[in-house]
């Protein structure tokens, strides 16, 4: 079995706990800042109602708004602007009134991105308590509840996740040279020296690239592409997932690899891991495996190859 060395973990895309400061006074606005891992390309903020599960439907006369700034030098921020005139008829569902007092409760999610892929997020809940009894707006309290860093991620994230990549049959590794007109089958599985850690992740997205040769003689074929939310196999490729979360990819190895006389191909790509035990925690890992080829006369029938691949499932 061929494995890749541990590479980047969640840390390069991680979002630190929010730092909250008043702008002039709590009555007007709050400034919220996050430190962000160096590999994040962007951070997007989403406003939720209390509980961080549902987004407000009607923001036409909402009690607040957020205005965000871009990611600069590992830091990103937004301002929370409160509209006290909307507290009595807040259209977004943030405000709970109790006579002359009440509270504004909401949640903001910061999500880091690698290009178009969301990698990690952090929720921060806010509860602002106010008093209007003297016909003036007075903030009584501001409670901020940041999402706690998962203990496993905090203490063990650098400890050796890697991707086992191998040729396989029925999810079991093998090292058989691939003949022309036979499917190429590769299995991918997230591993860790800690069995509990390995069981806590699933492969949620990945790509696969098959290459041979260099320079003008180089050939590249991509049977699986990274999608915005999940992997995208082409029409010649079948992807299945076993009970232990091993991903098995069966594809047609296009004839040009054989007709060009290559004796082996390299299969590599990126795997997108998602931590089942920690909401929003994700990481990238790389993998690679070398597959030997055995030539056979004739190019065969492409339709027959496709039928053969699908016949394995």
C-alpha cells in the first residue's frame, strides 16, 4: 500500500475565537475580529437567529446588520450595527421584548474557504440585553458565547492523518499490473495511528488525476474532479464507499496510456476530510500511488470497458 506523508491539517484554514470591541459605545455598534489560518483564501459571514440553525427570512426592518471587511494579512472582521428604532417590530426575529426591557439574540458564522470549498467554520452567539424604560436606549448586558474549540482538534490535529491509497478489489488492496481493457480500481482511506482519530473522519470530497510521461509526451486524465460540495466522477468512473468509509474508485484507463508505450502511471490527488466529531472541522490531505501497466493488442471497445467497470458493482 502506498501512502502519503502527513501534510496540511485544519490549522491553515482555522478561525480563531472572535475578539469583540465596542464602536464608540455598545449602543451603536460592535467590531468583531478573527485571526484566520494562512491558507484560507476568503472568509464569509452568515447571520443566523439564536441557536445558529436558521437564517432570518425578513431583513427589511431588522434590529441589526453586519458589514464585513475582506481578509487581510490573516485577519478578517465585521461590524454589527444595531437599529434601536426597529427593536419593537424587528422583522428578523432577533428581538424578544418584555415590556420596556428585552434582548437581541443572534448568531454569526465565520466560514473559511479554499477557493470555492468551505473548509472550517466558527459560530459565535450574541445576546444583548437592553432597557428602554427611561425613553432612552441603555445596554444592560452583552453575553458572547463562542463555539468551543474541539478538544481532539486542539490537542491532536498535527498527529498524523494520512491517506492510504492502493489498487484494490472489493476494498482489499492488491498490486496487480493493469491490463488494457481492464478497469483500474483504486481505494482511498483516511488513516491515523490513533484508531479513534481515524474513525472520526470521512472522505467527503476528492479528486483523482492519472498521469504518465513528461514535457511534450505527458498525458493526464482526470476521472474524478473536486466538486463544490462532493466529488464528481466522469461518465467512465464509478465511486462507492465501504462500511469502514473506504472510498473505491473504478475507472477506464484510457487507451492512450497503452498506445504511448508507458509501463506505469501515477495516480494522485487531494482528499477533503471532514471530522464527524467536530462540526465544521475539515482538512486537506494528498495521496499518490504508482500503478504498473501490462499492454494488450488492440484498443478494444470503449463501451465494453464501461460495461465492465459498472459490472463490478
